């Protein structure tokens, strides 16, 4: 307790070095400076911090007093705050990670456990990208070898999950993942995984490792059997009470993957109520046969309206329909500002007023748990209403830009009943990444199919569940599976819309300025 009190203002590194010394029962810590001279600290954070600040030492060792002399209780270790390890993990830089000792990795984890656990996401992401590029490459085997050396960290849920995941990926790579991704059978890979889990029970004993097992088996089964896949993903929801899956955000979709039986037994009145809740704010007669449809909360609208209204002005032969999510007061205030911007734009560039823009409001249902998920899903509840006004609609994310004229592309996709782009490679093994939700084309014929009913019922069920991110993409995967005869894949089309990286600055600026205005 005294050491903790003395170190109340010490850095994480000082506290960690002192903690190591106390755990080892060391009497002092010997620091070697860059000129070779030594400095000594008592095993408390304040003393260590004083040496770190005054001497900038390069390495240290622990010592004990024995027979009137100081003897070494540990080998030298570099005075390292773990930043090099953290940087390498964030970038998934296996070459650098392979050169780092397990002790250095453990120290980085101990100095700042939260930063370390976040950095592990970088390695996880790099494996995803590497498998997308080459599902038969050596990247996974190298990552597995690195993680197997980190015995001091076993028991940490984030490490256990990643270690188990990478171990399973390595088996998949060696037993035919590339073939599965080309449409080959999954039986051989499943058998190999089952045998691997049985043969390495120690690796897969923890809850975190079991979550990795269920996630991996769920992905594989989702290629062929939704019912079996849903069983595995349901187990993930039961096991993960600490938010481990949300931490490794690439996996979040497994919490919104449901079986057909779950959807068919859900309350269909929820979807109907959302459809019927949509009300006009400023709606004119349609100017054209096709409308781009975008749903946004007021904040997102204020961020992207300048770009979207400019596009609408420049393309008078395509209508724009905006669904503003939220209460009436916010929606009308946002609409007034948007219309004011449109008038100013017309005066400024003398290119006409964008009269092809229409506004509706869609309130957030009380049963919705995550409002952001609702914003991403809201546009999929509007097609029945809008396809009474238009022959086709294009449901799009708000943050998509274009640097080419998209009208020829829109003309090509407008006759398609139900169309969206699919993904290939390792990404497609994840059902919540199998299809892109930001570009969905619908034609009036879709009203005579089960497509919208399947899509909306899935969304309505998921919106009432916790942890609902990537719900829209899972719902689209479900809908495509049930309606293959109505589906057209847009993957081969040269889509003109993309997400500009600069958009992240726009969103941050809006948040910062909004906070300042409220303050």
C-alpha cells in the first residue's frame, strides 16, 4: 500500500517496473544509463519515476542484497514503455513482432493493458486482409507462431480469443480454405477443425477461446446451412457477456445472425408499424422515374447535405428522397436549414434550385435498442411507399461520393428487381460482409415478391436485440438466400460511388462544432 501511495503520480512504466520488483521480492532496481553509469531505485513507483525522468536509462535489472553484497535477481530488460510493440501490433507488422521477445510483449501489455488490447485489433485486422489477398499464404502461420510464444499473456480474454482464432485459421488454410472460398465443399475443413479443437483442449478451454470456436464454425456453416450456423452464433451471444466480439469489431455481425425460424416466429407487426410511421415533411410530385433514397439522423444530414444537395442540383433527372430519423421538431429544423442551403447554393453557382429533392420523417420506434443501427436500416422500410411514386429506387448510404457522372450506371441498374454487390474472398466467409448494404437497387416488380417482407422482418427482429451492428448486411444476406431467383449481383458493375476518406474529418468537425455550440 505504501508503494502504491508513493507512486500515485508515477507513469505507467514506472509503476510496472516497481510492480515487477515487488513481485520478485527485489531489494532495488539497477538502471544503466546510456553512458554506462548506474543509478539505483527503491522498488516503489516514485523512486523509479525519478530515475526515469532524471537519467533516461536504457535498461534495468532487479537486484537483491545477499551477504552484504548486491546480486542480480533478473537479467537486463530494456526500459521500454511498450510503444514499439504497440505500434507493431496496430500495423500487424509480423516481421517486427517476430523480433520481439515475449518479455517485451508482456511488458507492453502490463504497462497499459487497455492500449495493448486495442492494439491486438490491428493484428486481427491484418490477418483478415492477408487472407483476403491470399487464403493460402504464410501470414497466419507466422502470426500463430508469434502468439504461441506469449505464454505470460494466456488467460487474458483478448489474447485467448485471438490466439484461438489464429490457430483455427491456420488449420483452415492448411486444409482447404482457398477451395471453400471458391465454392468448394466445407466438410473436410470442418472435420479438421473439430479434430484440432479436440487435440488442443488447453488452447480452447477458456470462454474467450470457445467464442472463437463458435464464431469460426458459424462462419463456415453459413456458406451452406443457415440453421446450423445460427446455432453457433447463438452460442456466441450466450458466451460473450463482456463485449469481446464488439472489441474485435470485424466479428460483430455474428450477434445479428439469426435462423429463418427465429425470423418467421418474430412479431411481424414491428415491421408494419415502422413502414406506417413514415410521414412526409416536404414532398412534391416526382420529377423523374428513379429516386436515390438515403436515411439519416439530423447530424449525418447536416454533415453530408452540402454534397448531396449539390449532386441533386447537378442531376435534375434523378430524384433524391431523404428520410430524416428522429422527432418532428429536429426534423423540421434540419429541413429548414437544408432548404436554406439549397437556395444559397442556387444563388452562388447559378445552376438552379434542386427541386428534385423530397423529405420524409421516420420516427425511432421505442423498442429500438441501438439508434445508430436504426439509422442504417431505416431506408429499407420505405420502398413500398416510394415504389408507388417511382419505377425504381436506389437505396444508398449517405457518405458515398462520386467523381464521375453516375446516371448511366443508375440507368443500367434501374430495371433490376433486387440488386446489390457481393463480396469475394475471405470477406465473403463472414455472412455480415457477404453483401454491401450501401448500394441496393429495387424495381417495382419487387413488390410482387417476398423480398421486402423477408428483409424488413429480419431488420425489425434485429432492431429489438442488443448488439445490433451490421444488422442491415446480415438482413440482406438472409434475403438473398431466400430469394435467389429475384437477385442480381452488382459486383461486376463499375459502381461510381465510394467512401471518401476525408469524410471522417467532416464527421469529426460536425461533432466538435456541435459540442461547442451546445456548450
